[in-house]
C-alpha cells in the first residue's frame, strides 16, 4: 500500500492561490499538514485590479478546517513582490519547503495585433514572476538543503495555441527556468519540475470562442467518459505529489489533462553528421534532410552538455 503523502512541518508558498488551480493546491497541501502562504493579488483573470478578499477567503477556509495559513497580497511581477512573498513565509513559519509558482493572468491577441502592454503584462506575471519568487525561495532552500519547486507552464507555450503568443512564450520560458534551476539545485536537495495543466476556470472566458467550440465538439464525442475531469481538482493530485518528499523526479515536464497524467520530454534524433574539415553547403543539408528529420532512434536530452554527449556518440559511431 502506498504510504500517505504528508507535509507535516513543511511550509508551502502557492502563488495565485485565491482561486482556480492554485486554491486547490493550497487546500490539499494544508489538509496534508503543510503551513501555507496563500498568495493572490486578487485581480481579474486578465490581471487588472486587486483585492485582499480572494487570499483571505482561502486562508479562512484552511484555518476553519484546522490548518495553518497566512495571506500574501504581493504581486509576483516585481522583484520586491517576490521577496515579500518569501519573507511572509519566513516571518510566519521560519522556512520554505515548497514553492508552486502558479500566479498568472491571460490576455489573448493575434500575433500581428499584439499590443505592447499585453506582451509586457504576460512576461511580467508569468516569466518574470517565476524568477521573482523562485530566486529568494531558492536561496532559502539552499540554506535548508531541501526544497520542491513546481512551475505552472502551459501547453499553449510548449505545443502552441492560437492567439496566445505572449502567454505561450512567457509560459514556455518557465520551462527554461525550471531546467536550469533543477540543475543548480541538485546538489542542495532541491527538485524542480514544470506543469502543463488543463482545466476549466475563469480564464476559460478569455479563450477564443472557435477553440472552445472545437473543444466542446471533442468533449461531446467522448460523451460520458469525460465525467468531471475538466474540473481543476483533477490537476491537484499530480502537483501535490511533485511537491512531496516522496517524489524523486526533477528536471521534468508533466501534463495533467482531463484526468490523464503524463511526462513530457524533449528528444533529439541521431541527425546527419556532416563534413569535419569545412562546413557543408545549404544544398548538402537539403540533400540529407531526411536524416536531419529522422525520428527513429531519438534520445531524450537533459541538458546542453547532454546534447554535446549525444553528438560525440554519433561522431564516434560514424
């Protein structure tokens, strides 16, 4: 029987925890013994406005159930805000064991109509937000010799989605941050992973109606097999496991979509080994294009050094 996953004596920070996915993470962690910093700016789904009510409501819910939690209303979009969020955890509980970088907002626009303020907003809250809160948290985790970090990325960035260039690019950037943070944290007991979650939330109201119509048709084709799996609660179990001491995974990407949980990985093919003495011509690349694109024998690559090793093996074999 699998042992219960507990977070007794652990302190977790969940950004964007006032509603949707983040709220679910905060409630489950608290129910499993964690002290939780519930961070939420309290704005609308597109990042406008602010309020203390959303974070306060989740804290009240946790405390009413016998758990421990404090609220944070700081914005992840500034370095000072990220530091203040971590300081809230240290002042209240003296440590930081878990960080779920989940805060975000959504604004859509076709790439050729994308305004600067939308681009800046998406980069500030998602990509810079990940940096702003993870840097001070990472420093504390290094001192402790332990930490778990989960970055909320998105399939919109890793796979693509119409009208979400700014959102998708910022979210994909979090995978790059996770890749490096996991390498730097390995010697300090810090594990980091990225998440590609899919769920119905208030952000769904901002999605392209044509996309939602197409998704609706797919759901209708599934029929009763879909069940309630679009509910945000179906993402929570994977995130909670990734945050736990029981999880050995690091430097990985995971998808949680409609009750299906899967690891997502980057693979590289063997490729074409060109001449050594002088660079090939574009025509040479064209002549070997099938080899360049061959998928058979592809290997998973975990770092820049890993790609060098793959090429070295290929050269040796050639």
